[in-house]
C-alpha cells in the first residue's frame, strides 16, 4: 500500500499460474475445484515451472482480478460526464443480492457494464439498498450525485416507493437537473401475464398444473424416451408459463399416452405425492383432465 495516495499495488510472481487459475474460474469452476484441476494439469503434463497452487492463492488471484475490474470501472466513471444505473434483486444459494449495472457513454457508444452483485444480509428495504448503493458509488465515483441522470428497476415497492423507495432516495440525492426513472419493460410484461393467468384460471388449476409438472419431472423413463424434461413455472417470472405451455403442446401425445398407461396400471388411483385423491389424472377421449381442468 502506498500511504501517500492510499493506493494498492498487486504483485503476481507467476503469470502462467495466475492466467491458468483465472481461466479455470472463468469456465465456471469453484475456487477449490480450480485448485484441484490445476494440480491434475501439473501432474499429467509435468509442468513444474507453473509452481504450486493452493485454494487460498486462487482466492487471492480472484481478488486481484475483481479489484482490477472495479478500478477500470472507476476510471471510466470518473471520465464520464453522465451515467445511469440499473438495479435488480435476486437470490442465489439462499443468499440475496442487489445486482448493479451502469450505463455510461464511452468513446462513440453507450456501454452497459455489470458492476457488482452486492450481497444483502438485512431486510430488503429501500433505506438498506440505498445505503449499499451510496457506499459503492462514493468509492467508484465521488462525483456521482452530479452525474447520475436515471435509474432502471423492476418496479418493486421497495425500489419505487414514494417516500422510502431506494430509487426515490437516490433521486433526492442526485443533483442533476433531469432524472429518469425507468420501469423495466420485461417486468411489466411479467405482471401482465400474471394478471391474464389469474383472470382465466383459479388457484385449483394452478395447483393441479404444478402437481402435474412435478410428477412429470420425476419420471426418468419418460424423460429419457422423450429426450426432454418438462420446464418449471417460476412465480416471479410468469413468462416461464409460456415455455411450459409450448412444451405441453409439443409433447402432448407422448404425455397423454404415458399418463393413460400409468392410470390403467395403478387402477386410476392418485399419482405422485403432490396430488390429492380429488386430483387424479383421467382421460376424456384424447384430452388429459386433472379434476375439472383440461391441460
């Protein structure tokens, strides 16, 4: 660390080892797996010159790459005269994240750059997300309040609330004359699809559909014969229902034949742990019926 200007200098002694480890990570390996692949590569090819590697050193290498990337983003933001950001909350492996992207004019084009996925360990309130954003951008670009001209979000209440929403607080902090608040079109379309589904079908239909999907996804023989697996319906992404409908239309005949055969084999008793006794599958001609609903 250089105490004169509070900067850090990263030193990598073995560049071949560094590049190889980072390439393993870029291919999707975990830190520990990257270390093991490195050891196997070294033993099989007898590459003694690449040195020894540990899982701890892999983590250090990744930190260097992340720090370098953030420094590049910082340099770009400090040179720009305006920028906008986009937020999206997500969850991976039971950990919530605030995904941050920045759109900035660079050269002769607008760059859309993924900045970071900030882990959130507290309630997803507007105040908390605003605090995370402010801490991040105070480091990346201390002058962000005079440059920020807009924010794009998924339209959630904790984002767009009139008093405590994260975007509202960011807008109040911004010093630019104009400020754009953009509600993502894809999320709006998701909401419209959700309204259409709930208006045409009730909870019983949706429950029966989920039970049927769960049952079909457990039938390994059917999956192998069809070389296809029924997709899931994701509540927060209602467009996934379209993929499910397309799958059923494409594989309708095979699904009907399979369910009909199973019904005869179990004497038309309920199928699968998700189905109650009132939700048995039955055939009405060539139409698969779950209770009173046609699939």
